[in-house]
């Protein structure tokens, strides 16, 4: 409160400016704010409000004996003090950078190499290896990777612990401790029952009760019987609640037991204090702990599993096969983790038999950690890699390649080859999942009961990894491989065979790069990445078109096969089914609820895993010969996918080749560019057709008016595109070529050659980078103009504003930057009578020279501003007495006759 009253007194003492009524209002306002918690913040808000309303400003009041100019010794002393402070901060931050970017990664790398060398001498020479200066940069980079891996492992362990604590551990871990009571025995048998219920739910949509009946209807008799059974089972449930609650609380206490008080230890720890950015040296202790934790994680999570797997592979005689895979360390470590998981299962069983409860729980948690880690590696690493390799194998004929070529590429660069195949597989899995989500928006809920719904808020893959047994995950993995592999055969391998038989000269695609091509490959890649692909990906119409096609196909197939109710549902029964679904969900929640104290999220996840039917299932009407109709539907779907794949593989490439032939003639162009060009043209055509179809019901006059408006908008857009996407990138790329590229690449005795197309493509990239930096930077005129143009959009494009505020200033600056040095080098320098060599030197080096001059002028202006700030800081430290509010209205009106303030108002 003392600081607040001081600020209030400082403001209220300015009674020569603030009138009496306003001063009383100020006091009353402060009294109202004094009863609140945040006094200081409210005081500053009121102060800003008063200054804004009264048009006031704060003016510094200096001592009367202050000289007009500061003495040299004061300036020198302040400069020395500032330099000393800067040097102190520089030393501190250098120490911080050296510790975190040098000591930590270098120590991690050297310890990692020492542990995996396999000799005792490396352990003895470890202190000397720490001080070695050989391969510092490489070891630091490798150490950064090791530290990142250990940090990710630590975060994953903490997050997995939170999942187990709050989401609940498996039932075999929580309730498997003897003696087995009745409630615990039934709970131990729950996973088998849950799996059976889930399997029964999976088979339910495929085997409806009767033909021409509505699936999902429950008679009233069944409801009454279920209510009676529920009332009969209430007493038994209440009898087992207390025992289950006690067992669960004990398990939760064991799980929540921790030797370290994490919350209390991290109360006052911030990132600045931990990293040493607050100016203290406490971070040195954190560096020591980070190095120790890195060593511990390397020893536990890398060294031990690797050597377990290594000794096992050597004993089984598979060492040579593993070495031939070029990934000996990774495969050996995974084998070690698998053997470790098997060992933990056996030890957990033995601890259960001998009734070692805490050891049994610890071994079970360790097994869950190893199990989840292996499943994550399989789901994120192995499965996309299998999909990528299968895609490559099925598309070999499309690129005129063989398995021998792929083997040679793998032998030459195994890491890069595996990464590229994994990346392709991840993209394939991602787009497949996106298409499934789109299908769920069109089809009746319950049609895709055999696929997991990623948009389901109750879906938690980590909880499934924790609770479901291994054989369930293995079965799901095999089914996923079969489904994804079959789709690749249907949509890639079979269409390629058909294309080769019908169009023998269409394949293979040209994917070779030619360095002597008339059009630079780099320019085409930049054009594709910066212009074509963003224009396609940023449009939301493509998804709507695909959704409309899927809906049209579903409606057509549904009416042809009398499966409209099965695929889309009955429109007249939506309200009844919605009400019934609400009742069913409420009834299911009541049945699945486990009122055990302390379970929380664990009970919810158990209810999800043991629910009796698919989520969001809606009833449908089953026609005659239902299995035969479903089989015909699957065949029709396969034929449709085959035809769509044939169109996607041929039409864009054919259109792109035809259009690029007008530009490049008979020269071969990479098919990536022809496909992108064809896709862009197809997208524009479909967009124009859909717009015309949408305008058709409005009449001919409205169509002509819309065409006129769109023609004017397209003309304005073309003018803006020529200026901002044509002239500006060309000038920017040419300036970059003259300033940076030509002086570095072309000697003085050679003449540089400029390619406008390549300069324009590089200019597009530079323009996008400059625009992004401008939008992320401070507010100035260019950022304001770009934001205004972006806010207007294409439909409300203002051609006059863009030309006057954006295009003209930018083009003028670029033209001056190009023309002024050329005029000086070609017009002024020859008049001075210098030699031809000097003229050539000036002509070739004037652009980087003027760039250096501009940079130096910017640095000097920055230093001048910094010196002015230092001057004001020194003056305020030595001669500043107080501050006063200045009324600019009264000062502007009586500037010449205003009297100086009384000395008593100076503080």
C-alpha cells in the first residue's frame, strides 16, 4: 500500500493542473478501487484514463542547477557504466549458452559414445575424453539430438504416468492382489467379458434380427425386464462398492506415492530461473541435474535394452542378419525391449504368487511403460513404413523402376530411403483417415462400425494401449495392414496395369531431373511450391466437391440396391430415432456407471472399452437378400474407386503435358510439374462450372450481371497480379542476383548472365519471406497496407488503393535500387577518366558496396538513437527531481504568456 499511496500523492500534488471537481472525482474513484485486490493495476488504469480525457502529458522536472549540456566526465562515466553492465551481461549469457549448448550436449554425446564403445578402457579415459577438443561441432550436434531424445522420453514418462493415475490402470494391475474376494474376482473377469461384448457389438450390425425389420428397436417387455434386473442387482452392486473402493483407494495411494514432492519443488521454478536468464547462477545446479538425468536415461533406456537384445541375438545366431539391415542399433534395441517386456510379465506373475504387492505393482507399471512404447513405435513407425514400401513396390512400373533399383538406393543411403518411405506412408495414412472422416459426415452413423472414429471425444488411443491386451493390438495391426494393402492394390497397381495395356505410350512418368534443361528445375520447384500448391490447398471447395460426389454416389447406389435406409437412414424416422438414441445413451450410461470412490476417469474409460454397441448407432430397414446386396455394393464401390484412380492418374498429367508443350515444346518436363499444372486447370474448370450451375436458377439477367462483376474483378485481379506477382518479384530477384549471387559466383573477368524466369521465381520466394517478416514485425506503413489488402480480399479488391499505397512505392524503391547504382557506374564513373579495369570493378561491385553503405548508415542511426537514450538516462539519474502533468490545451493556447510553475510543485 505504501507504493500506491506514494503514486496517489504524486498525482494529487499536481493541483495546479487538475481542477477541484475532477480532483474529488479522482479521490472517490481511488477510494472505490482501494477496496479491491489489485490496487496498483486499477491506479494505473485510472491514471491513463485521466491523461486521455484531460489531454495531459507527463513532463520531467529537473534541478535548477542542471547545465544546458552535460559535462564530458558525466557522459564518460555513464558510458563506462553502461559498457560494464553490457560486458557483465555478455559474460553471463555467454556462460549460459556455453553451459546449455556446449557442456550439456557434449557431455551427453561423450557419455553415449563411452557406454556404447564396448570396452573398459573407454570408461577409464572418459574424463580425458570430456576435455578433448576433437570433433566439437559434430559431437555437440549429436549431443543435442541425444538430449532431445532423453527429454522426450522424460516428458513421455511423466505424461504416461498422468494417464495411468487419472485414466486408471488396467484391472489386472489394480485388483489382482490376493486374497480374491467376490467383487475382486468379478472385476478380474471383466476384461474377457468386455472383449466379448465388444465383439458381439461388432457383429451386431452385420447380423440383424429379421428381414424388413428395423434394427435397434427394443420391445417394451425387454425394457421392463431390464429395469427389474437392474433393481435386483442394485443390492449386490452396493455390497461390493465398499470393498472395491478400498482396493481402488489402496491402488491409487500406491500409484500416487512418490518420493519427490514435485509440486512443492516446482513452485518457484520458472524457465528464466531454470535456464539462467534471470541473471543468477542457480542454473549451474540445473545443468548438473540435467547431465545426471541424461546419463541415467541413456543407461536405463538405451544401454540396458541394447545389450539385452545384443546378447540375445548373438546367442540365437541372428547377428549377421541384423547387421545386414543397416539398422543394427535400432533393431537390437527393439528386440531388447521385447525381451524386457516378456521378463517383466514373468516377474509380475511370480510377484503375484508370492504376494509381493508393491513389487507386483511396480513391475506391472514398468510393463505398461514398455508395452505402450513398443505399440507407439509400431503404430507411428512400423505401420507407415510398411505402407510406404508397399506403395513404392506397387508403383514401380509407373516410374519404369525395378526392385533392383530400390535395393541399390537403399544400399547407398539407407537412412534417407527409409525416411522417405515412412513419410510417404504417413501421408497415405493421413489422407485415408481424412477420407474416412468425410465418409462419416455423409453415411448413416453405424455403417462404419468396424472403423474407429477419430472425432469421437471418448476415443483415447493411449488408454486403449494401456488397457487392451497385446493380442487385440496384434489383430488390429494385421487387419489394418490387409485393408491398407488391398486399397493400394486396387487404386494403384491395378490402374497402372490397365493404363499400360490401354495406353502403352502414356507411362512411365518422367521423374528425371535435367541440369541442362532450358527451364531451371529450381525455378519450377519454387513455382510449384509457392504458387500452384498453395492455391490448390488453401481452397475449401475441393472438400465440398468430394463430399458432394460421395453423397451423390451413395444416394444412387442406395436407390439402385434398395440400401438407402442402410447407407443414409430414413428421413421420416430421424426424430424418433434421435429420441430413442438419447434414451439408449442415457440407459447405457446408467448401466456402465461404476460408482466406485476414487476411480474418476478410470470408470469412464472402462465403460468405453466395455460398452455393448457402436457409438451413435442408428436403426435401419433391412431389405430382402441383404448379404447379396452388400456384396454387390462392395463390388460397385471397388469399381468406382478403380475408375476414379484411372481418371486421377491420367487426366491431370495429360492436360499438363498438353499445356506445357506450348511452352517447352518437345523437351521432357518433370511429371510433378505437368500434374500440378493439369490439376490447377481442372480445378479452375470445375470451379467455373459449379459457379455457372449455381447461377442458373437466378435467371439470364442475373447471370449476365454476375459475369460482368466477375469479369471486372478478374481484370482487376490480373492487373494486381501482374504488378505484385510479376513486376515486384522480377525486380526483387534481379536485385538479389546483382547484390548477392553475381559478386559471389562470377569472377571479375567474366560476364554474368541473367535469366529473368529464374530471377522471377527466386523473387517470388523472397517476396513471400519479406511479406511474412513484415506481418510478424512492428507496425509500420507497409504492414498496415498489406493487412488492409488482405482484409479486403479478392471480392472487395481496391485497385486504386493497391496501386497508390503498395505497388507504386515498392516498385519505385526497387527501381531506384536498380537504376541509381547503374547510372553511377555507367554514366558518372566514365566521366572521371578512370581505366577500363576500374570501370569494370565499379560496375561489378557497386551494388554490394551500396548495400554495405546502407547497412552502415542504419547501424549508425541506431547507435545515435541509443546514445540519445543513454544521454537522457544519465541526465535523469543525476538531475531529475520529479514529474509534472502538462496540459497541452492550455499550453497551446497560452504558449507565450504562460508563467513558470511555482517551485513548491516540484518534487
